[in-house]
């Protein structure tokens, strides 16, 4: 008994096997003391994780009890009850439920409804219902047990307090977090008064309350209470007691979600080591601790360690508790998550489909864990670009969740949030926005404005607003979520860093390039401190910052950073990981903007080849990389290749994501621009007009992408000699861009520059000059003197000066733009050569023939 209380299960097992052997020899197998010994040993086997032995012995003793002392004898009922508990831990939940209900019914008949043993059976049955996902039944019977215990043994009896604590845990899993917290705090207070602060049951109640705080998003309270429980358990029941190890494991989980990943890893490694020493490598609790450690490795970006440990846990789980045990299914599901993070999407998908099939067979189609598996598989489909499958499965999960656990349950809200993300990726922006707003509203009402899940919903909705072109709303919500996140979970929490990164991208797209760069650099610095230099999230923040540098015209910085990211991703994640391919694609874009056409083309072609091999021709990432390569062909003058690839992308996007998806519309507009460059002006005009019309219908007249398509169409009209239409459309775009994204946004400045060029071609040279000078002044202030767009504005204005006969002004500005273009883009860049050629013409018109001749020869030499 002393060994049991102290958690010395191995010693207990040896002693009880010896007792049973002696009983059989001395008083015979059918003696009631022998039966009691068998029952005790079966319970010990269960606690040792020897579930098959426990089940076999439990069934044997039950059979003997029925024969020797009768089916209705209290000891026979106790054996039934113990066997039901063994079935429960062995994952045989249907058998546990059936036997538990049978025991409860018999105990009511034999010893009465109010007998403590009957109430214990009810309590165990409530736990079984809980694990079966029958949360309504678990809650109902839990409330009944508590009421009866208060009546029969009093409000302050330890068993009553245990019933309160169990019910609080059930409330928590039912999503009734306020009720759970209130009841949990009440039971802890009573335990301290009645049985003392150091009593093991008090510590159990404190531990349960800490987990309720965790579920409520009160991570500081959860952490503080969890640390207190561990300290007390070490003092009271020693460091190696299973309950102490359980508390350590719970605290590690709190550390992980609190962003304290190093502390979580250190504590979980200690738990695994102690579990192996104390209860053995094959004990189910040891396997659980190993599984938790694998998840922490996953969060820390140690994907090799996570995968290796996850595969080990799965193999052991299948051997020890069986392939169909719920904990084995959880291990499979966790391993699939690691595969997904690794970019091993086929393995993740195959494993999650297997898990889902087994869950439906083992715990039923409507069990909450089955719904979680469905949700996980939907997200893997989402990441694999199988958007129709993801949407269909996500809608099914959402429908079932609403039916089974209610619209307001936290798990239902997770399924709603995931579905909103799928809608967004599928281009169904209105549906995504609508659902995202519902999720946010419900989370604010149910778990409060400051809960980490609520903050995640706010951030997701901000991203949806951004994709919907509601840039002001996106920025406002992004700033709000970042402020709250710093207050609630701290500046160094991984989620806070994600929110900062998202806001930096929003600033960038809102034209607030300085703010974007400053925030992006801050995120990168913090990621290095929190995760380490080589963590996947650190590499993502480096990639995001390179993206900002690229569009700020800081091309060398962008190139250097992207080359570093690509090298690290190849080393850490492997050459074929989706993040590595994304880095290759990003670097190809930067090479293109730097005028390194050959490098851009070679890298772009390599990316497409790898994407086709790894994720297939129809995956959105493959199509994006094809679209980027078509633009590279376009820019470097390989117009036939550009047209061919542009047509292919458009066709594939229509097949894969539909004619009305925003990405399909972008492909239409891009192909129209290629047609225009190839002189196929009728085709360009027709396709450009179609893209604009559809875009107005699908994403709205004011969406930034629609304005880009209108701007592209204006350029086509200009090339087609339809100068009045180009002017009219250019003025419309400028007016709308000033309204939607503001006067100082880089895209607005680009529109002003294009319109000034249109005025120049129309012979409205004064208007062209005035607008050209305005855009140049604003560009220097907003995006800087060295930005490529500023250089374009300078070059255009120099041409206008030349047309106006202001040749000295044209010369001065032309010389400045040539000097800057050589510094920023390099002397071999086509834009630099164009500027030099324009300046040579200006020299010629000024009669400075030596200068003109010298510069013309230089252009010719560099062009070879």
C-alpha cells in the first residue's frame, strides 16, 4: 500500500505477484483473499502500463468472482468497475462504456444509488463518456455525481472535491471556460481549507486548474500555478512520482504555448528521461511524454529530431498499446503534422488519411478527435494545393462540429477559422471575410478579447482584409493585434513575431516602406534571439525582409539576404522542401529586378522543374513560379517563350482554380501585357478588357489588383495609339488609387508617371512636365532617390524636357539618372542602357557630338 501511494509501481508489482502466488498455494485460487490479490495486481498492471496483462487478469478475476461469490456481490462489482477502467486505459472505449454502464446499474440495485461506490462508478463512467467525446453526457453525469456527493457525504468530503475538480475539467473541454475556471478555483480553495495545501488531492486540483487557465489562454496564471504544483509535489510525494512527472509535462506544454520553447524542451527531455527510469520505456505515459517532446522539437524548428522521435513513438505505440489505441492514433496525427511542416506533403496526406479512417472505425465518425483529424487532413490538402478537397472537407468538419459540440465551442471556432483560410486561398474572399468576422466576434464573446486564439483570429482577418484590398482595415487591425499581443503574451512570443511580420507586409503594401523595413528588421532581430539564427521562422523573417528590401530598391541587400536564406534552407530543410523552392523563386525575382536575366531564367526554370516533380503541375506554387518565369522571359525580350508560358499558366489556372479566381485574373492581365509587347495589340486589348471586367465583378472596382489591371490596359491603349482612351483610363486609375491607397503610395506614383508619359505622347507637354516634376519630387521623398521607380520617373521627365526643347534640363537630369542607374542596377542593366541611349540623343541635339559619339559607342559595347 505504501509503495502504491508513493508511485513505486514496479516494486508494487513484484510484491503483489509474490502475494498472489502465496495465496494460490496456501488458501487456493477461489478464496476471497486470492481474488482480492488478483484484482489488486490487475490494477497495478494497469498503472504500470501493462495493459494487456491487466485486461487478461481483470477478465479472469471477474469470471472467478461471478462463480465463487456471485454476480451481485460488492467485490464482484468492484472487479467489474476495475476492468472497465482497464478497458478505458487500453483504448477500448466502447467496452469500457458498456461495462461501466452495467456496473453503475448493478450497483444502484445492489448497494443503492447513494452509496460511495456507486458514485465512484458514476464518476468513472463520466470520464469514459468524456473520452468518447460524449461531452454532454459526461457533463450531465458529472453534475449528478457532484450533487449526490454533496447530499450523501457532504460538501467538504475529499470525494466531493474530486467530483468538483473532474466536472471543472469537463466544463473546460466543453468550451465552458468561465464555469470551469470558477469551479476549479472554488475546489482549490476548499481543498486547502479541508485537507491542507500539501495534500496530494489538493495538488491534483491545483494542477487541473492550471490546465483550465491554459485552455482559457491565461498562460501566465497557468505557468505560475504549474510551477507551484511541481515544487509542492517534489516536496510532498518526491520528484520521481508519476504525478510529479505529469505536472512537469503539463508545465512544459504551458511553456511551449507561452513561447518559452527552450524551457519547454529542457523540461520535456527531463520528463522523458525520468519516465524511462521510473515507469519504463514502454509505459503509455512515457510514450505520451516522448510525443510531447517531438511536438516541442517541431515548434523549435528541430524537424529532424521531431520526425525521428515521432516515428519512434508511433512504432512503440503500435507494439505496446496496439495500432487502434486512441493514443496511437494521436501519435500518427502528430507525426503527420511534422511531415507537413517538413514539406513532406505526400507522407502527411497518406498518414492523415489513414488516421482518419482508423478514427472513424475506432472512436466513431462523430468523436471530437475524429473531427480534429478531418480538420488536419483538410489543412494538408490546403497546403498541397488541393483546394477543392480542402474546402469540401473543411465545410463537413464545420457542419459536424456545429451539430455535435455547438457553434460556440472552441474546436468549432478552430474549424471555422481553418475554413476561412481555405476560402481565402481559393479566392473566395467575401466568404473568407464573412466567416473570419464571425469567428472573431464569437471568440471575443466566448473566450475574451485577450485570449491568444482571439488574437490569432484578428491577425487572420487582417490578412483577409489585405487580400481583399481593404488595406486601411488590414493595417488598423494588424496594429491592434500587435499591441494586444505584446501586452498579453509578450514581445518575444512566436505569435507576436508572426503578427509583427504580417504587419510589416501590410505596411509594405500600403506604401509605408520605411515602417515596413524598420518593423521587418526588428522581427528578424527578435527571431534570432528567440528561435536562433537557423530556425525556419527566422529564415521566413529574413525572406520577408528581403522582399521589402527588393521593393524599396535595395536590390543588393535583397539579393544578399535571399542568397543566404536559400543556402540555409538547403542545408537545414533540404533542396526539395517547399520553403527552399520558395526561396529559389524569390531569388529569381530579385535577379530579374537586378537585370541578371540569365541567372533569373536559369533559377526560374529549375524551380518549375522541381515543383512539377514534387507537387505537380497544377499546384498554385507551381503556377506562380511559371507565371514569374513568364515575366522574366517578357523582361529579357524572349517574348515567344513568355507568350507560350503565359498561355499555359492561364489555361492551367482556369482548370485548377477557376476562371474567376484572382490569380487567374492576374494571369490574364499578364498575358495581355505580353501580347502588347509582341505587337499583338488587338489580342492584348481584348484580354486586358476581359481581365478588368471580371476583376470588377469578382474583387471589386477599388481592389488594388483591379487598379493594376486597369493601368496595364491603359498601357496597351497607349501602344495601340488609342491615346485618348489611355489618357481617360490613366486619369481614372490615378483618381481611384489616390482614394484607395493614398497619394503617396508607390503604385499611385507609378500611375502618375505612366499618365505623364501618356500626356507626353499626346503632345500635352506642359501637363506632362507638371505631372512628371510632381511625381519625381514625391518619389524622392517617399521611396528615395535610389529607388528604381524614382529612376524611371527621372528618365521619363528627361524625355519630356527634351520634347519641350529644354535640352539643358534634359541633359542635367539625364546625366543624373545614368549615374544613379549604374549605381543601383549596374551598367549592364537594360534600363541603364536605355537611359544612356536617351542621354546620347540629348547630347546630339545639343551639338555635343563628341559626348554623343562616346556614349553611343559605350552603349553598343555594353549591349554585346
